[in-house]
C-alpha cells in the first residue's frame, strides 16, 4: 500500500507536464574506459595472466518543469571473464518536488554513506560488483521509492527498498579460478529464505551536529557486504553435520537492521572522522560452508552464520603544503568490529585493521595525483594489501590511472575474508576517454 501511495503522489505531482515547456535531453557525460590487468604467474594452466575489458558509462538528464529524469548507466565487456559482461543501472530515477517542500524519488539509486577512504561501516546499502580488486567493488543501483524534506537543520529522508539487487560475484572463469560458477544468491531472513520483494526501508538524516558534518541512518535490508558460500541443505545426525548433497556453491546473504552514525569535523587544519554501526541479523540459520566441505568436516562447530556486531572506525587526515606548489595528505584510519559472542566465526575481514596512506596532489592543469596506501590486519593474521597508484588527465579528454595492487594472504585465510583474493595481485592500467 505504501508503494502504491508513493507512486500515486509522484505521478500526481507530474500531471500537466505536456502543458509546460520542457528542456531538451542533456548528455551530461559519456566515457569509455579501456582496462588492462597483468597478474603474476600462478603456475596454473587454467588461469589467465592478462585481462582486458572495455567499460562504458553514460549520464543523461531531462527536465520537465519541476521534475527531473536522470539516467546513469554502466556496462562492461571482458574478453576473459564472462561474469563481468553486464549492464547495470547506477542512478536511473525520476525526481520531483511536491507540495512545495517534499522531494520525491522513484527508480534506481546509489546511496553514498562513506566518510573515509578504507573503512565505511554505513556504506553497505547498495549491492556491488565484487572483483579481484578489493579497492574496486563498483556499486549497483537499488530500486528505491523515497521522500526527502528539510528537517531538524538537515535533510530527513525515507526510502522503501522493496527489491534488493543481487551482487555480482566472480565466476569460474575469473582469475580466482572457482571450480564452477556460484548459484544465484539466497536471502536469509526471519523466515529463512526471504522473497525477492519485501518490506525493506531506509531512514537517514544528514546535516550539522554542532561543528560536525553528521549522518545518521536506520535501515532494514539484506547485508550484501558479507558473503557466506555453502549450503543450508544438511542434517544433524548423532551430533554430526551431514550435508544432503555435494553442492556447496550458493552465496547466502542475511537480512538485518543497521543503525549508525558518521561524523566529520575540523581540528585546526586537520580532519577528524568517526563512524559507528550496529548490525542485528534476523536469522541465525547456520550454513555448511564450502570450506567445511573441502575439509570434510562434520563438526557442527564449523557451521557458520553472521553474528551481530558493532563496528567503530576512526579517521585522521593531515594536510601538508610543499614549496614546489604541490600538496599532500597523510591519512590514518582504524576499524574495530566487536562480534556478539566475542568471536568472528565467519572470518569476515577488516575486524581489527589499520589503514595508512599518503596522497600527493601535483596541483597542475592535468590533476596529477600519486597515492601510497595499505591495510594491515592487527590481529596477527598477517593479512592485508598495499597499493601504489598514479593518475592524471591529458589532452583534456583523456585520463590515465595506473598502479600495482599487492596482497598479503596466508594460506589458511578464510574465503569470506582476504582468502578470496589469493593469487590475484596485479598491475593495472585504465585509460578513459571522455566524450
């Protein structure tokens, strides 16, 4: 009923478009990116060492009086990994003003709730395209029906998110070299297998909290940031977990309530950042994981489900000016996750990690930038990654981005953690042409 009511308001507000002078279609931007990645030789005949892809992204808009239609679409063709051959919506929606103060939105939308470079506990509303690069999980649009208004010295928003987008995971022909493609994802909620259409929602408020830029959210939805791969088709017999089939390639995502806050403020010239989130999952159904199947374990203690958790992230950014006219920033971020029961049973990453980065801006006409960055697991698992990246524009319509991504991954790392990126360290080059 809420969905139909909101749609009625949107279309009622749009009545009379034909009587108003509309603006022409506007091509805001279109860009083509040629992507190349060179992987280290892993001595496996089944995997490739070189990967090429072509990505297209276009952004068009049209205004009808007080109403604006926006379409931002992306697509990619990859000659090695067919799982990456897809077209996806980012922002494809219609937005209008109703009754003088309500902004109504209907369509696909990307939500940006990030405040830091590496650790963003609140920025998990959208599904993503998970790739062999931990720093390149592209967001996909979520179907959203929303209303926003100015309230409490900020912007108060409510969105219905009735049909969660399924994330895109690496396939059998990716560099990760899975034995077979993963099945379609299954939502696990209070009634276990949840329907595709459900009562998911998001409340958010963004404004000033004293001298701090603030964001607060409360949502109910599917947590697509944490993947458990395996099967829920098993039985407990004589104290042993016995699978009923040999198929363990289904990704499971759990329904949850997420509550949290972001704060960003100045301390002199420095920037301080704080983010905290609490996740409460609606199902405790355990999964017989693919890793458990490989180990042929029947121990019920090895069954996995995501525990409730509280995540806290702190960030600090210090600007530096140089005599050459260049400037740079030193960044430090730390994230700690506190799990119910005190144990990260599912092996999720970034539970106690430190991020350090140095970003150098050349401040010239070509926007040259050089970044050194890395994440390290402080729990003693010797997991993490380091990245060196350089980017610049040239000839006004081109941009080049190149770098090296190197992982630190022990042999016993969990598939739900850094382990999925084993043997995927690479050098990359992205060349973008802007129309």
